[in-house]
């Protein structure tokens, strides 16, 4: 896995701990790009620390069922590590940051290091670093059919030339990250064990939302 100016191929390429940014509804996946607008003092401190060190941040959702309020909500068991690959100061105290997805991780334990932000010890998903996902297992036609149905139902447009050029991995992960679904659905997409399952999960979630909003989804999806 090559991200920015760094290469991550084994456990030793990653630190033992990583600061985490609990954010409900946010989804970062390996090779994905997540823009962030940072303004809270504790997270400004977190990004300052990351920029002076490994440049790695763990994106994670508060545990499902938590409202995400308060300084220390329970964390979901799985998140995704991102590398800071773009950074700008706004002049009014904010940071505009882009995180590039490196690999998913499982939280082992939270550790206290005397910082205003939270840090965890983690176990990375090594399969994300090796890029072992088989893109040929994705039913691309089904995915595009459901995607087009969703756009049509919501009167939205897409750059279909860019969509057609995208590989299956880029397509599945980009659509998963951009999807307007809730925290539970985003966590399910994150935790899908492989690309094929993530694509199938995305299709199933989209079909459910189409059925809820428009009744007979079979007609819409034709």
C-alpha cells in the first residue's frame, strides 16, 4: 500500500498506537480520500501531533447506539487509519485536511498518553496493506444499475465517463464513502470482509432505501 510519500506493507510499517477521531457517519476506506474541516482545539492538537510524527489518524465512529456527544463516547470496534496527504491553514484557526485511507484496524485498547485527544492500541487488517481483494469478483453491472437507479430516483447526475474509467475497487469504495446512509450502514460497509461483500452490501442497502422511498423497487431497478 503506497499512500502519499509512505509505503505500508507490514505491521512494522505502522506505529503501535494511533490517535483517533470519533466522527459519526464518516467513512474512510483503504485508498479512499476523506476531506475534513478541523476546528475543535483537541482535534487541532491531534493533527499537530500527527503532522510532527507518523501523519496517521484513525477515523472511527462512536459505538452504534451512542449519540456521539460528550468527550469520550464508546468507540466502534473497527475504524480505518488514514495518512494526512493534504493540509492547509484557513487563517481563522481551522485546518482543511485530506486523509488518504491506509488500512482498517480493530481497537485493542484505549491508552492514556496525557493528550486532550484519544489514542488506541490497534490491530491492522493486513489484507488491506497487501491489496489482496479480487476486483473480478464484483458484479459491476449490478452495482452500476442500482447506482443509476438511485441517481434517477433522486434526480441526481454523475460523471459517467469517470465512473466507466474507475476500477472496481475504486468504484465500490468511492460509492460506499459518498453514500448518504446512516452510521449503521456506513459501519457495515467498513466491516465487510472483502470487496465483493462490500459491493453486495452497498447494493442491498441502496435497494432497501429505494424500496422505502418509492415502494416498488423492482420497477425502479429495471
